[in-house]
C-alpha cells in the first residue's frame, strides 16, 4: 500500500479497510460483487413472465447470499429492500422463500 506523504491520503477502493490497531490501510483480497446481480434478481422476482419460476428464484437468492457473504454495500440497500419486500409478500404462499429471506437478513447484520 502506498505510504501517506505530506498529508495526502491514499484513494480507498471498495476492498480497502482501515486497521485502527496499527493505523494503516489494509487491502482485502475479496472479489467485489456486481450490483447488477441484485438488480437482475429483483427483476426476476417482479417480472410477470418469471413470477412462477420458484426454483430459479431460490437458486439465484442462494447465489446472492454466497457472493455477498461478507455483507452488502450501502449502494445496494435500495435494491436489497425491494428484494426483501418482494420475498416477504411471497412467504405466505410459498414457505420455501423463508430460508433465503432469513439469510439475507443475517447478512444485513454485518457491517456495510
């Protein structure tokens, strides 16, 4: 990581974290999930042509939970709230949506 010279702070990428113990910036070697995955998932859940594809919904939601296993980004909260809202309305008819919704809520408990 570049050292701080004459008051210049290094540019922080989405994978950079500040380590307060040592006072340094630490680069995390984690893949950055693409926001388009969440938008495509929301479209899959809300599109009238794909509302009956329950198995595909479950697989996509499990993949989202795997990709975002370290938590979600702040920029994804609007799309994420739409996904959770849609899942909460489907729970009454299909109890299979409970597990993915619980996993997403648990991931929301991690830092953004």
